[in-house]
C-alpha cells in the first residue's frame, strides 16, 4: 500500500508581474474567474481529491487570501438574517474546517522551488501535493483526483500533463515519456521551453504534482537556476535519477490564469458552464461580428 497524500502545498508568494497594475494591491490568486477567486478553484480541487490539510506559502500583500478562507461572521449572520440561508450554507460548506489550513511565508520570492521548500516543516516526512493556483483546471473528476487514482496504483512521484499542439511546446516544460504503467506512464526527462521542433513530446507540465518528501532535502541544497530562482524542475530532475516519476495525462482542460489570455479564456469558457450567465454569454459571442 502506498503512503497516503494528505497535505497540499499551494504557493502564492509570487509577484504576479504579468498582471500589473491589477496585482499592485490585489494578489493575482484573488483575481476572479466568473464568481470565485482563482485560488479557490485550486483549494476545491485539493479537498475533492481527499487532501486533509492545505498549506499556503504566502508573502507580503497576500493577506486577502488568508481572509478569504476564514469564516466571515458578519457576512454569515447578515445573509441569514435576510433569509439567504442557502447562500450562507454554500459559503460555509466551501470554507475549510478548523485546522485544515496553514499559512507560512516566503519572505523573498526566490522561485517556486524555494516557495515549496518553505513548507517543509509543515509537510513533514510524508508525500505531498503541490498545486499552482494560477493553473485553473476544468475536469471531472478534478486534476488532482485523477492523479491520486494513478498514485494509488503506482506510488512514487507523479506529474500532471496536458497535451498541446507541437507549435506550442516551446512555451512550456515538456516531458519525455517511457513505459505505460496502469493509469500512468514513466517520465524519463523534462525540458523547459524546448526550441521549436526539438520537444520530446506534446505533453506539458500543467502545475500539479505529487511528490515524495525526499524532494524537500534536494530543494534545501538546490542552487539557483534559470532567472536566478530556485527551480522546482531542477530538484525534480535530480530526484528522477534515483526515484520513479510518472506522468498522468489530464483528462480535462487547463487554463493558465497567470497569463492574460488564459485568464480571459477561463472566464469565457467557465461562464459557459454557469447556469446564471450561460445564455447571455452565448448570445454575446454569437452577436460578435469580428
Ligand atoms: P509564477 O512564476 O507563474 O508566478 O509562479 P509569478 O512570479 O507570481 O508571476 P509573474 O510571472 O510575475 O506574472 C507560479 C506560482 O508560484 C508562486 C506564484 O504565486 C504562483 O502561484 N510563486 C512563484 C511563489 O510562491 N514564490 C515564488 O518565488 C515564485
């Protein structure tokens, strides 16, 4: 039996420079896709997959995220006093329970690998998930749940992958694949943003990972890589030399809400799944004479 994955690390300490000026005072993870902040999609996905404890790695100016996942007493009592029980119950159900969320800080944005390492003491000696909140996933079941199902079969380290077209591989981290194993397949290598025509596959790393605790030690000794930051990919590549890594091809759609286009795309595509706005959005799109 594999050791269960109970904890998820969600790094939210980045500066979000691609979204300035929106992110001057608002964390990019709090930008709204339809009716919920980007980060809430990711927390819902984690709990749906059976995660018991979410660890946020925050930074300066990210206090709103902490407030968002708190119980809002005034809001709850106002909604209930106005007879909006259903809305209050919904908010209640979406708020993590006592002791299910931790916050730690990354004082300086030294890279994704460093952000994950900041959670080492809370993670402890057990496997853990990492979810990048700006990647919003649309799938049934959710992306992490699909990975968990594969993890139960193969264990080890698992990376979620999304298929893209060969013309776009130069924008992403791309993997090379080996043998199939149940719902997963071996990953034999990774390359960041390969030059056009050189990508080993059409599968890109879309921001969800299940990792064994040994990765934290590698991150501790990791020197800075691309952009002067401590990269998660570099530590994973080192770990790949001694430990099994598997890929799971995500059956669903990934929206990169850290980029303007991905964010707009997510808003349009997910609005088309919301009963209260779907028809109007459809009409709007149909009326466009481009
Ligand atoms: P990104 O590289 O997409 O985020 O990191 P960024 O640096 O905030 O964005 P831009 O490029 O300046 O617009 C992916 C995730 O990792 C977190 C970010 O908050 C984001 O959720 N991150 C990144 C950290 O927590 N710390 C870091 O040092 C870097």
